């Protein structure tokens, strides 16, 4: 077995490797840039809101933006998204409103999921983005099932399921990959290898020389891509999704990236990695890298760059202000959506709770 | 009406619902060409093909996870776990995923999956082919838990489960698969979820039992009647949501109650039933609620008959209750 080569697209001279060029137009390139900037702004605000006690928790994706943005832009109407908690960029790319995401952070009455989960546990039925859970990689076999159903109905759609390097150690990774291989489902496994599962480095997740090579054992292709190169990510995900939609079966994509921030606002990364290591990766920042590329191409200039950041920050600020003003979820909603209809025990508990007897 | 076994009733429910609703799938280990280790799915693969009667890789978490995904995408999957003892590798998918989709998405996503699992002892299966794990699932918010004891209820409740908007854990008392025979309506037959059954009417004591313990309860009731004690046997059929009204009405009439189950005693579902009875019927109770259960041991192989409640143990509990 040999590890797949790492595919990249963006070259430092402003050209694109023709083999991995997704051939996007100028406005499309700008859109990707703006969405990465928006995602960074949302993450900065999310962390700040948690630090100031206005929300309870946050999981930033800083440093990895090229992954969800590049992948998300490869998705079409009808495709299913089984995300991890660090993939809100995919939601943005598929058209989730900023308000939907920010409301989930607040968990108040503006939140379509009624405050049922802690921040970053996204859900948006309108774009087939399946509700995120905290246990890692449970969504893998679920994505296989959703894509199996679509395949049997003859729908030209696929499912993308994303997870981190830690997720590849789980039993559910094996189950999902194995079922997808056996049933040849239209499922794209998108592994964002950000090098750490909280504090544990990828070298403690596997003795394998890559994560992508694992696909070989399941009978389908494994692809490695530079996860800080938004064009390369977009190209490989677009190709894998198209192949899956066309009946070509599943694929595993390992996107090599780096989480420059903490795992979550509860994490202290200085306990397990050096400043030097983080500094090296900051130089490879996917947004800065894409900005330099776009400037050489004449799609972006300093003024547009500053404007994009200002626009993104203002959009986030306004959304936060609007969402924060919404009232809390009503107490009686605690007992709803457990079942379609409220059973007798929950009806009794609700009545006692609301009357102050319990 | 035809007289069939409980196993045949399960098979007929699956077959008829698959014919009626193309969204219904069966998936699990050996459910296809083998027809299931108990043959509950016999012949279904010939009728509906391997895309709808799916022999899966051997991984219960994967099976339930795949079923969840199918259900999220509009299908009606029915999972077979070969033995309820093997449900634990799928515990995370059932407890944290299947049961929680409606709540965590505030109704945006639902996963109406039926998980069938043969449960209970009496087949010389030792620890890994005999357990009764219903309490784990009753304790889990978001699940419906069913355990029929007659062929008619097996067909009617499984059909209702396959049409339920909520996930259902459907335990099948394997000891009764071929021993329980009874009249079952041909064609569509529905038994509502959440409604119990008076298996035997009586005036002196309420005996609550489910699954393979129902015939044990009936045998004990028969022997008690020879001693002049009229026992009412209540089979809840749906364990959760429990038909608490039926039990409450019965105990308020009889003033005495015994709960019977195969599963271990401590934190078994009998504890919850006993608590509900004392909360709701305390003024009418003439004595403490009795429990006859499996022991707090692993399920034994050689001493299976000692472990499982039998009519004699139940009768002793009935006599004790009648003294108070």
C-alpha cells in the first residue's frame, strides 16, 4: 500500500495546477473568499461571546475554513450533509442563514432547534443538513443509510459525511466505511485531519502512514488533499460527489489541515503543542493564502480585502444583536418533541412542573 | 382467523406491511437467504429482493446507524438484532441517536425505525442468548418499547410499530416463538401501542407480567384459583408508554399487586411498575407490592430453570400478598 499523493491546486505564483483546477469564475472565487472570511468572523465572535459569558460554549474552525467552504460549495440541491460540530462552513455554503447558525448558539426562541443542544450542534432541514451530535463519528453509518435510500429511489444525489482524524479510530468509522463499500452507496467520507483530537495527536490515533490509505481496505478510493487549499478541496470533493451521484460508489477524502485555535472554548492547547508549531501553520492560513492568490489573479485587492472583512464582521454583529434580543425558549417546550404526541408521563410531569408542584 | 405461532405472526406482519408500503425494509444479519436465525424473515428476500431484505455486515452499530439514515431519508426500516443480547454494540446509536433525533432537531428530523430483538431465556442459550434488556430502553427518553406475548398481539403491535412516527424497540419473547399459538386475524391487523390487555380477569390480586412471563402468570393464576384466589393477569403489551390506567384500575379493584418479569430485580421495570402502583393506588392497597423476577446475577446456563421465575415462585408471592 502506498499513500495517495497530496493534491493541491493553488501555486504561490498565482497559477493553478491544471490537473486540480476546478475552473471557477472570478465571482465564484470571490464568493469562496468572502465565505471563508465570514466563517472566520463568526468564529471570532463565537469565542468572544463565550468569553464574555453571553453564550455557554463555542467550537471554532479557525485555520480549517478551506475544508467546509471548499467542500460545501461542491454540494448540490438534494445532497445530504452529515456534518461534525466544526462544519458550520458547509451550512453557510449551502445557504443556511447566519441567523440560523447564531440562533443555535444562543438556544433561545429564535433557534429553530429550540435550544435543545449546546452551541455548534447545527441542524437545518432546508438544506438536508442533519442534526449534529457530540459522540464522534456516529453520523457515518447514518450517512450510508441516507445515501442508500436515495440510491434505491434512483435519485442523482449523494451524501457527504465529515469528521476529524480522531473519528477514524471509532468503531463507527469502520462500520460506516465497511457498509458503504459493501453496498456501494453514494457516500463521500470527508475527513478533516486537523492533527489533534482535543489534545491527542494523529500519531496516537493510527500507526497508518495516512488516513486516506484506509479506504483501500474497504474497496474504494482514498484521496489526500491539501486542506488549506480551498480550490483543491473543492475540486476533489466535487469530483467525488459527481462520481458518487453517477453510481461510482463511495470515496474517502483526507484533507490535511490544522486547527490553529483550541478544540473548544473549554480547551487549553498550550498543554499539548508548542507556539512554534502553531506559528508555522499560521503562515499557511487558508484565508491569507487564498487572498494572495486572488490578488495575483487580480480578483482581490487591499481595498476589497478590507471591505470583505468589514462586511462580514458587521453582518455577524447585526445578526448577534437581533438574535440576542429574542426571548428564551418557553419552559413548556421542555416536554415537546420527545415523541410525536406527548405521552401520559410527560403530560403529568409538565402539568406538575408548570403548576410549581415539581 | 388462522391459528398460527407467534413467529409466524411476526413473519406475516413483516410480509404484509412490506407489500403495503414500499418504504418498509428489513435489514440485519442473516435476514436474507437464511431468513433470520429464527426464520422470522423466511422467504422475504425471494419476494422483495436483496435491496429491501438486506443481509448486512456483522456490526449492530452499523446496522442501526444505517437504518437511522434510511429513516431520515423517508424509509421505514425494520432492523433485526439476532438476539437482544447483541443489541449493546448498537446502544449508542439507539440511545444517543435514534431516540434523540426528534428532540435535538425540534422535529426537523425523525427516525421511525423498528428494532426487533428476540429476548428472554428458556432456550438454553446462556448469558448471551437469554437476557431481557427492556429496562435500559424504557429508561431512554424518546423510545417506545413493546413486548407482545400472543401471536395476535405480535402481528398487531408489529404492524402498529412499523407505522409509528417514533422509534420502537420491539422485543420478541423467543421462548414463545413456536410454543405460543393462537388465532390471528388475516390481513391488516392493528393493535394500538400503549394499550394493555387483561389476559385473565380476577378480583383478588393484580398480577402484571409481559412477554414469556405471561403464560407463567396464567399458570400461577390457575393454581391460585384452586386455592380460592382470583388473580387478574394484566399484560401491558406496550412497556412504554405503559397503560398505567389499566393497571391502576385493576389494582384499585383488587387492592393487591405482584409484578413479574424475567430481567434482574434491581432497577428492573418491575420497580417502576411497583412505584407507579404505590403512587396511584396507595389508599386502596392492602399490602406491599410484590415482585417476582430474575436474580441480580448474569443469566446462567446450567441453572437457567432456577433463575427464571416459574409458577411456583409466583404462587408463593401471591400467597404472601394475600396474607396482608
